[in-house]
């Protein structure tokens, strides 16, 4: 059966929600606006009853797999349990139904949450000041890189390059380029770390900074981090910390203490806010005090008696989005922090790391680990051998679906051939890890016994493997009533 | 801890399997000098019961628009939200999924995004729309990027009647690319600027911060005449009544999506939308969902044209956006499905009717409307004789969240009071507002 | 795969929700209570994490089919759309978090809802007074029958029998018996109505009353209702109206105007409150004024300025449950009424009846309708012919599951052989009715073409047909850790 | 109308198919004299937006226990409810399903009921439990029925310390069966009554309305000695700490389930539970779920032993119950799963600790506890010097919902004030209560 779309349920004239009649005189629209400004083209929204919509989206939801469905070891994404109480809290009218332009005096509870969250994130990351404005990790990166640039410019330094390791997430180089920098790629050494010697050779007076994830995307802690920091700092550059992997280090080590000058954290990863099928998230940025003047406006100032916003920051990079960030997400993250406290966060990281190492231990005799070291909160396998035997990383991933598991990240990081990146998180039990290892071992056996089972996987989903080439070659990006099916694979829209 | 399932026995068994005594062994590769040798200085952990109590208390310190009568707008509107939305969006399969990387397990999210793209493209009168941006302002910023990259010209011109935050974000974003941003207050000024420099894009708002619409066609025309892209920022609800920007020739249409079934959330999360002409599809930032078939020929959906994106193109990507605001876009999708064309039109025209009533009453009371010769929709500004801040303070004491004090945005607008009226406002509430304004004026 | 149970996820020592430490001195329990009163046996609750529980119950929900899943034409159950806004309203702390023993002055909003609902239900049913106390339809029946008895006793009449038609729902005779009456069954005539002549012969000075559903369980309006009422009343008995089928008559005809003395309504049917997998419901009872003194205590009195409860009802039958009924359900039903108003309710009934007749029209050439008359909101088919050809009503029902539909009620009412009772309700669209008819017609074809497809149906559910005989012969009613599977089918618990 | 999907065209097509002009034709069999010839006199219909506003207003007229500090009990308790419950129970598949008649489409409900039965049987120390009753009081009433039917004796004896509403329901129910109800105030009285008449069942509460427990063993013993069934009504949370009634030999254990994760809802819906010994399983009212296998040998669940029920047995059924309170039982099931044995014990013992603190403080203030020689759990009564109503009025003005005025139940208890303390109450709140009591006493 085709996956349904709401437009196919539409019946002309059918109504869902209606609004009441006006209690004031009607304004004759065309007369008021002028003919040219009145919409004459059809509003192509579906015409369905409320029940139609409820059934349709209920059905669509059942075609999805979430954390609430089962194990979701998607590497780099920290798919930990999203506490339900945080959802209930964020939905309170006192948080959900306040307007961003309300007077500060009417939103003291929200400002308190935001200020205390800033302080807590500063303590966790070892930074001096935090902005909550960025909407996601990549947005935090942009904010952080712009802060670095503004800082350097304020020092009269027109530095033009940003260094990024080859193992970096795509957003790192994209961000640096977006912010107008030239990107230089630092190679990894054979331990999976930044090659310090190469780095030493690459830094110079053009170097604005280095963007680094630590533990890096291989799940490995950059052991030479202090030396790396030293090299970059000595060259006059700054260190940017991509906090996507902060779930490994809370209470154990802080970016600020490793030498990082700017940090972003992903509240939708480390701090458990739900991912919503792709967002919303939140990517607060923390900085050392000398960078504080450059943070986006506005800033919260004041004390528990009265918090308020100030725009009086002449050196600020300005705004990176409207208003103050995603307060609805911040409330959830703050509730998460409040549930844990300092000791709790440390236990979170310790357990995340324990889980990753335990799971790796269950797999390493069969699946190659490119770097033989203890990992942090995640690990990367190389399925070169499996590929040789006839099943690519993608095949193994798809086959895992049949075992009831969401597949790990594959083909990232790029530095590992046939990469499979597994991040179990601390909220998964030993039984779940054992189950996953068992599945991975069975699948490894299937490669030789019945390779087609892998190539044709998944077998029990609503759709089999989908033709991505077809989708890209003839993009159909909107629903057309005429013959939606016919479009695909015959003539594209573009 | 709260959400960690391990029993002591579990932990012990795992440590034994790893042949270590303590988890500390797994952190031994962290340089001693960098390690944190003290506990984090945070709070004592709270049980869920205490947490509920604490946050109920914090929430109670905020005045919600359910408790007061709000006339605030500026991109975010106190609109009616059907109850069905929350109960669908909160379903764990939607709420707790990641970006739909594995299409076989993500058809729910993917199909909903495909619907969203269709609805947004239709509303804005454009060829295609992508899966969502963080918000309206960053969408405007990304549109400026697109214009710079597409035309390879260095200047962005924006209207002074663009939302203040959008203006600020454009400045921040364009400065990142070493571009120049100019502000114009009229189409006349626009023409002068276009004639004087190589302009990449012209950004116009429709309706603008005064609720006006009439300058748009000429702005688009001028942009094209001088080889610039025409970027239009629009409140999507307004487009239920207005001729869509696409029909005036806009190249990019963006906007703040909050009014479509999203809560105010003190400014976020809501979402931005981004729609383009056919020519610009491959220049769009962010995720795109396309239709395809599975091996059995069944229709399904996938993320497509990913070659534009950061994870493939890395330093050559046009945008770094990765996570977007998918769940908020889903809320908007369900909102639009529930209301349908007639419902959305009713929302907009009720707002228009009510706003015109209020503007009339205020004008009668002696507060003249900004640009009173021009038509407007449901947001407008009036000149207050005296301090807007003091007027708002008076209203607040009566349970009214008065309009926005435009003087806070720019000295130039000192004394201007921006009011938004939605379908939720009643005649009684508006009469109360007008009475209190009169009373304050005769204080 | 077996259907999962939470006990199988349990791990000793695992914790979900924890409570805070005490802020007051600990009480030594054994010392305080005495040894004999302290629990020493294990509390056999599962030990799971919050995420385990969330995943388990999310999973269980997906094994269920609700109205939100699809068409649910379960005869006699009025499975109409359950508005989501009513759920949101009932969950407001002002309704959900008020204690039944609070002073009346602190619950004026709730009392207003209840009083106005009483008045509205009285108007809809044509009665003079309503109690909201009964928790469900059957509970309303018990309440109503006790009121009848109390009334008769107050008149000095010791009447001992209650008449019930053979087509009645099981709760009717069960209620009468439960209330200490002897039950006499009134036969139906060949039009599906109560046999008036027989009735005339059956009534006498022992007759306390007649319980009737109208439209009756065959979906047919009792055309002789006025005569029936007359017969019963002349014999000194009272008329009880089972309101399970009130969805057919709102705004068209009222039980009070047909001659009924006591009525119950099912708010979880006619007034759209969700069924919750079996309840909760609400079964308010309306009476004519002479019966009003006998209603359960307490009663709401007062005016919009101040409502209050009174217990001063010396003739009351007493209480049938704690407090005041199910206010959480009453709020939903009142919201439903407020969404509709009088004209809206009439349109509801007209559309429910139109839908039933339309659907019957699409089926009647293939499926036998035992009584050839226009129906009201539901209809009963007899699958005698299908049975002869090899498929029982149950087989057709199970096969419908494969078509994505919840099966209609089968084998009720008892007066129709191989009965299948279909109630589409007004919230289903023409497309859905057409789809259902098409499925029924296809299935009818399958009986001859491939009968086993029916006998083995359903084919795509998580379970095939379940062995009910086994379950009843060796009842396993609780989960036993030892070997849950082994119990079943080997040695029963009883 | 609001939820009717039909367009005019749909309606027209359907009428045409039926070959009629108007739906009125379908109502022609209703006698003219009975028909309603005027519109129903109800309200004007409200749109969802208006409905939300109206009911927000009505809800705001009630004082919720989130706004006040409540010490009310009497079977319903202001307990902490984990947030996860609502988000699971509201899932449409649970919320909008009917009674699980078709097991293939109802395994979710059936498995959850099976879990519920197991949990309740365990808590109460009984062999089996059924799927749920309407509430605690009607469960007691049905237990009285069971005793009458099982023993074929005509008398029910109940303790005067049974919850007031349960007593009233027993009276109503037993009178329906022409039985007799007697109330006793002590085990001594109980023995006298048992010796004097053929008693079907003895109903005892554990802990009773004073929070006492000690009389139970003797009451059960006496019941059995005289051939009566022993029915015990218990707050299920108390059973986390107390030796369960089953271990004292109870034949039937029933109770109000609200304290297990259900909202107060002004008294309903919550649910009643009903558990019995092995001998009485087939005498239980209501639904029962049993384990079985499908044709492929997979474990699943079905409604079982239905031969007891009204739809099979009709006038010979022991009870008429049909719809029960399934969703509330599901809430309780999830609650118990989330808390587990340790969590439920913590809930109960925190309540005990706090209640004892409060009782101590009140005794110090000069309010003596009813039956102070007996231990109690988390509910107790004290004698107030003066009018309880006035004391409560004073407290209400301070934001406190004081205890229940037992004098409203019976003149005999004039001046007694029943207080319940749950895990949600803090020392600070209790101190505030005590201070206000003192202040009121010295008024
Ligand atoms: C290492 C790393 N950096 C950056 C990002 C981007 O974060 P976001 O998606 O929140 O923009 C991700 C997201 O997957 C990541 O894994
Ligand atoms: C005709 C009829 N009467 C009575 C009832 C009993 O109602 P309840 O289940 O609410 O007790 C039903 C329920 O199905 C019914 O259909």
C-alpha cells in the first residue's frame, strides 16, 4: 500500500475546524485592499473532517519509529530517553502561552529558568558566559564562529582560515565557510586523533581557530587536547568546541578546562529534549570571559528579584534569530538538569561511556574497530570485512530494522571505511545492549548463510528500500492531484 | 539516577566483562591536568514530584495570554490552536524520532513533511518549499545568503518595514559573508539604491510591520529590473487572503510559521518556512522530502537532493543547517489540515474584521493610524499622545497586554504603538481596551 | 511473537519513579503497627525503568484498534468521534484536580457544569429531573429500576415483575433481577416490534414496569410505543427507557413524550465521551416529576449565584456509588452538548439515521435484513444464508479485520439468527460507508470462492484467532513468573 | 455541524440512493403524537475556540488542589501522578477503543488488564482480581451481593468505620435484594450480631476511616466462624505497607482505586477493584481477562469466563455490570509499573511519616486524635474544640483545604476532623496548617 497523504482524503466542501461568526462589522476585503491584492487562486489545503485528520496523523505516526518505540543507537545523536514530565512542564500555559514581547515583569519565571540554565551550562562546560539564542547545534556553531571573528577583528586581526579535522561533522566545515572563512582540513593520525604534527605545520597567522569535537566523532578522546590547544593559542587562534558529544564528559572534564574558548552544547542531545523527527533543538553557546562582549543580544541581566533583557552590548555580533532562542526547549533542558544535579550528570556520562564500551566489547571480535582504544560514549565499527563478504554497512543497517532496532549512523565519519557509528546512551539497559549485540552477531552470520536476506532488508516495514536515485533525478516535492503516482519515475517536476 | 536503568548488579556485570574495577578506567585517557577534580556546582537533584511542584511555581510567575488580553504581534500571534494538534504531535513516534535518515522507519515524518511542503508552496504561490527553518528571522537571513550566492553580488537591500529581528539577523548573517546591507524606506529609495550598486537581493515584508501591502509589486519589479532576487517575508496566515508573493514574481518567500498552530513559547520553538521558484530549488537550504517508490512500486518518501547539504557538501554547502524545526512544522501541517482552506480564511478574515473595528475605535478616540491612507490587515500602529510605556503599564494593571512600543525598536518610532488583533479577541475585549486608553488619555 | 507483559521486563532492583527523602522524622513501621500488620510478602509489581514502561505501553497501544484508528461500526455502542477538545477541557486542573469533599463554594464551576447538564439532558429526554450519579448504562438501569420500586412501594404497591422484550440487551433482564424483580420476557412480533397483544396478556397487578429500548436493538422504532405505554400504565406499571440508542432520536422524539417515566442516557455513546477500552462511562437517569423525590442523594440545588449539594431527600433510594457520579465524564459530555446546541443534536440524529439507512441500502440485496423497514441509527443483518454457504457471522466479522475495519457486533440481538449489528454513526463519511459496503460485498464473494480465507481470518493482526475455550477451561488470570506459557493449555489455575 | 463530515453533495447523493427527498422520510414511523414539534430548548452551538474559552472560565471557578494545600481524604487522595501516565493513556488506540470484544484488535487493552489483575491480586493478597468496577463504593455493594448470593443468607453486617458512601451504597444495593443491613461499631458487637442471625457477609475496612487497622483479624475470624464471607475494603496504597487482607483470610477484597495514579476528578471517574479467593472466581462481577494461545501457539489474551456475565446469563447474572472503568484501571496499571514495589512503598511510607508528624503537632496543640491508643497510617481524625466548619472556613481563607468535617456525615462525629496527609504535603505546609489552627483556636 502507498503511504497515505492527507490530500487524498480531501472532499470539496468538507470542514474540520470552523470559526465563529464575527462580532464586529464585516470588512469588504476587495474594496479595502484593492483587487490586485486579494487572493484569487485556490488555497490548496485539504478539506477533511477533524476525525479524518486525527485518523490520518495517527496512522502516519505508526509508520514512524521513535525512542518510545525502541532502541535508537544513532551515533552522534545521543538518543536518550526524553522524559515525559519535561513535556508536561513545557506545555504549562505559564511557559507555552507567553508572548516574546511581553514586559519583562510579566515573565519573571521564564527569565529565571533561562538565567539559571545559562549559569548551569557555564558550570558544566567550564565557560564564563552563555547565550541561549542559537536554535540548534549548527546554529550554535555559526554563532560561535562569528563571535570568534568579531573578537579577532576587535583585536585588529583579520584572520581568514578555520581548521577542521577530517573526522569532523559536516556542519563544522559548512559553518566556517558560511561565516566567510577558508576551511583547512587537519588529518587524523593512526590513533584516530588529530595529527598534532600536521596541525603544528598548518597553523599560522591566518588561523582564526580550530573546531573540534571531543570526544571526537570516532568516540575517542583527543588525548593531546592540551597540546592542541596550546598550538592553536600560540598561533593566535581560538578553540571551538562542538558539544555534540558532551554526553561523554559531564562532571569528568570540561571544555573550558581543556582550553576551549567557545563551546556549543546540544540540548536536544545531551540534555534530553526530544528530537521531534528533526527538531526543534537548541544550541547554547558558552564563551570565556574575554569573548563575552560579543555574544548575541539581548542578554539577561539582573538578579532573582528582577531579571530583565538588555540590548546594550555595543560589541555584540547582533542577533542570529528572532527573540531569545527556543525557550520551550530551554524549559525542558532545565527540568532535566534539575532532575539530575551535578552528581547525576556525572553518573549520566559515566554510564553512557560504560554502555558504549560494554557494547563494543560484545562486538569487537566480529566487527572491526579501526582504533583499538577504550571509547567514550560511542564507537565506530568498520564493516570492510563484511563488505568483502558481501554485505555493506547499509545492508547490515537495514537488516537491523528486522530485529526491531533503529539502525546506527552509517558512512560517517568519513575517515572510516564502511563506518557504522553506535551510540547506545545511558538510558538503555544491559538487556537491550545484549539484545543488540546478539542481533549484530546473527546478522554477521547471515552474510555468509543467506546474503540476500540482508540485501533485501528490511522485510517487515510498511515500505521496502526506497529508490533515492529516482527521487533525486525526478524530484517530486509537492503533491499534485492529477496523478501523483504517475509523476514519479516518469517526468520530474524540474 | 532518574533515567538510568542499571542496577548495581548490571553495573558490576558490565565492569567485569570489561575486566575493570571502575568506570574511571574508561576515562584514563583524559589528561590529568584537564580533568575536573571537584563535583559540578549545581543543584540537588529533584524527584519528579518535586520537579512538578517547582516548575508549576515557576510557570505561575509568568502572566500567560490565557490570563490577560493580549494585543501583541510582531510575527508572533495569540491565535486559536485546535486541541487535536497537541494530542497527535505528542505521540512518541513523532516526538521522539530523529531526522528521518532511515526512510523505512520514518514514513510518518516524511509524508507529513511532504504535505507541509505542498501546503507552504501553495500558500506562498511558489514552486516548492523545504522542510522548515529555525524561525522566520533566520529564514530571512538564509534567503539573503541564497541571494548572495546565486547572484554573486555583494549587497542586500531590505525594507525598513521588515520585522526588527529579521533586520538584525540579516545584518549578522550578511556580515558573516562580508556583504553589505542597506535599508530603504520606500520603493523610491529602493530604486535609487538598485541603480547605484550591484544588489544581490531585495527583501520586502508583506504585509509589513505597519500592516501595509501595497509597495510589494513595485519592489519585486524593481528587484528583477536590476537583476536582484526578490525575497518576500510573509505571515502565512495573511496569505490566506492576500494574493501570494509568488504571483507577484517573488523568487524566495520566507516567513515565521508560529501563527500556524504553534504556541507562543516566549518566541520559540516555532518555525520558519522557505519557498522558492523552480529555478532555485537546488539552492534552498535545509531538508527536502521527495516522493519515490519502493522496490515493490509502492509510493513512499525520502530525504532528497541532499547533495546541497552540509553532510555531503561540507565546506561547499550553501548553508550549515542540520536539525530544523520539524515538529513545529508538523504542528502547522495538522493545523492547516484541520482548518482547511475555509477555516484558514475565516481565521484571517475574522482578524481583519476585528482589527478594523479596533483601529476605527482608536481613531475615533483620537489615535491616528500610521499610514492611514493605506489599507492594512490585522496589525497596525497608532500614534499615542504620550508615553507608550506608561499606557502599557496602565493597561497591564487592568489585565491587558497592550501593543508593542515601537519606540523600543527605534527612536524614529517613538510614540508608535503596534497592535495585533486575532480571531480570539472579542468586541468586548476591544471595547475594554479602548475605554482604558480613553481613561488613560484623560488622566 | 507473544503479546508482551510488563512483568517479563522486570529486573530486580531496577527503578522507575522515585520519591524524595522525608522532610520529617521516619516512623518505625513495625514498632508502630505491630508485627502482625506489616507486610512481609513481596509486592509483586514489575521493576522497570520509566523508559521501559513508556515503550511497553506504547507498544501495547499499537496492538489495539480505536476509533482513531478507523471505522468502528460496533452495533449498540455508538462509536462516534470522540472530540479531542473535550479531552483537553476535562484535563484542566480546575476540573481534574478538585477533591469531592471540597466545600461547595470552591467548586462552583463544576456544579454549574453539572446543573446545566442535568437541565439539558432533561430537555433532550423530555423528563423533569435528572441524576448524574450512575456510572454507566447498566448502573443507570439499576438506579432507574430502584426508583420505580421505591415509587411503587411509596404508593403501597408491592409489584414483583418487570417485563423485558426478547430483543433486549442483557443488562435489562440482569438489572431487573439484580433489583429483586422477577423478569418476564415479552416476545417480538414479525415486524421486530414488541408484540402488543402478547404484552396486553402479560401485564397485571404484579407488573412493576416494562424496560424498553426505542429504537430497539434491531434498530427499529417501536411504532406502537404509545399503545405500549398505555397498556403498561393502565396496568399500574411504569415505563423504563434504555437510552443506549438515543443517538437516533435527538430533537425528533423524546422518551418523555412517548410515555416513558424513567430514562437513562449513555454519555459514552450518544454524547461522545471516549470508551477507554471498556469505560469509564456515565449513565444519567431522568424521571418524570412524580418520581423526582426518589432520585439518589445528593442533589444539586441553588441558582447560578450559588449551587450546593443537598442530602435532604427523605424518599431517596440512597446512593448508588460514591460522591456524585463521574464528573470528569460529565464535563466532556457537557462540552459536546455546548458544541452542538439543539439544532446540532437534531442534525446528529438525522445524519446517524441517514448513514445507517444508506449503508443498509448498499448491503440489503446481498445480506438478509430480517425486517424490511426503514431503520434508525443501526441495523441488524442475518447471515443465515452466508452460514449455509459456509461462513458464519463470526467468520465474516473476522474477515472484515483484514479490510481494516473493526467488526460490527455479532450474535446480538438474540432474536436474529447469525446476527450482525451495524451502527455507522453520524461522524463517518460517505466514502467510509462505501468502503465498508464494498468490503462486505467482496467478503460475500469470497465465501464461495475461497471460504478458508474467512475461516482463518484475520490474517494481518498480531494474533490470529485466539482459543477462548482453552482460556475458559484452564483460566490463567494472573501472570506467574515460573513459566507463564506452560500454564496455558496444560494445567489450569482453578 | 461540528463533527459531521457530510457535504451537501454527500447528503444529496445518499438521499437519492434511498430514493427519498428528505431525512424526514426515515422518521415517518414515529407516531405523530409523540414527535417533538419544536426545536430543543438548548444553547447556541459554540465553535471550538469559544468552547475552550468558556470551559477555561468554568474551570477557573474551581479551586484546584494545585492552588490550595489539601488535607482531604476519605477514599480520594491528592497523590503525586507521574506525567508519563497521561501521555500513554491518551493515545487514541487506548482511549477510543471499546470493550475488547475482538481480541485480535484489542491485545493492548487485554494485556494491560491482565497485568492489572495480576498487580491487584498481589497487592490484596488474593487469588485473582477482575478488570475493574465503577468505584470503591459500588465494588463494596457488589461484594455484598456476592455474599448474599453465595451464602444464600439475607443479612449483611458492616463496620461503622466503613467509608460513609460505601455504607450508603451497601444499603441501597442490599435493599434491592430485600436483604437486611446492620452496622456494628466493634468486634464485640459484630460477634453478637453474628450469633443472632444468619449473616451472609461481614464488611470491614482496613485501614478504617480513623486510619485504624487492628480489628481486622478478629473480624475475619468471626465472619468465618459464623459461616459468613469476610469482605474487606482497602485503600490499595496502604497495602504496600500493610499485611494484605488475603493473608488474614479475607474472601473478597475491594476498594477505591483513585490513589493509584488517578486524578481526583471531583470524585470520578476513578475505579473500584475487586479481588477474591480461588473459590469465588466464578462469582466475581464484571470482566475477566485470561491468557490463551492463538492457532499458531502464540500467547495472547481474551475476555474469559463470560458465562457469569449479563450478556450471556441475562436475568440469571449475578451482576448487571457491562462497561466498567477500564481506562482508569490502565492508569493505575501504568502507575504501578512506573513506581514498582519500592516506589509504591515510598509513597505510602512518606505519607505515614508526614501524617504522624502532623498528628503529633496537632496533639501538641491540644487536638486529641480519635482512638489515640491505636496505630494509624496516613489518615486520622482529631477532636476540634469548636466548629469544624468555622475552622475550615478560616483555613480556606489562608489557601488551605482543611480536613473533612465528620459531623457532616453523622451527628455522632460532630467536632471530629478527618485529615489525610500524602507524600505531596511538605513539613512547611503542615506547620502552616498547625499555626493557623492555633491562631484560630486563640481567636
Ligand atoms: C558532531 C556534530 N556536530 C554538529 C551537529 C549539528 O547539530 P544540529 O543538528 O543540532 O544542528 C551534529 C548533529 O548531528 C553532530 O553530530
Ligand atoms: C442497549 C444497551 N443497553 C444497555 C447497555 C449497557 O450500557 P453500559 O455498558 O454503559 O453499562 C448497552 C451497552 O452496550 C446497550 O447497548
